[in-house]
């Protein structure tokens, strides 16, 4: 079985929002550094209860020259206490794309990518 077939993409989205939205925040970091914001439920909040919540978000970068996938960070969330939003300070010049995964304890792993 191909494990990646279990990842859900934006076109699978229902009434609850699970897709991690990736945004580049320019001029927030130092030289050659940029803040990358990853949010689940930006437009419509995802439930945040003990029974149904986003457990974690991960951010990956795909290098321009080698296509190597680099894990740039991982953030865990405590249900009811924290919202599924993460900021990562990234040197994005070497990357051609960013990818994010988000895990919902009921609906599984969701993915999104952003070409740079």
C-alpha cells in the first residue's frame, strides 16, 4: 500500500476545514529569512474539542537544486487550549516549494503545497 494515498488534499474538504493553509509573511525575518504561517481553519475554524481537534502541523521544504525534502518544523497542539496555527522562521531562498501536513484526530492527515 502507498501510504501517501491516505493523505487528503484540498479537493476532499467538507464543512470542517482541515487543509493547512501556507502563507509567506515577507519582511518579518532577518536577512534571507521569512516567516511562514501555517493555519488550519483560517476561513472556517476547525473544531477544537477533546473529541475532535487538530493534533499537529508539519512544514516541509523542497530544495531547488536536488528536490530533497527537508522537514522544517513540527508543532503539536493541546485540544481546547491552543489553536492550530504555527509560525516558522525559514530561509526560503533554497526552496522551490513548501508543503504542509495537518493531522485531525478524526479525519486523518491533510496536505497542501505552495510553489515559491
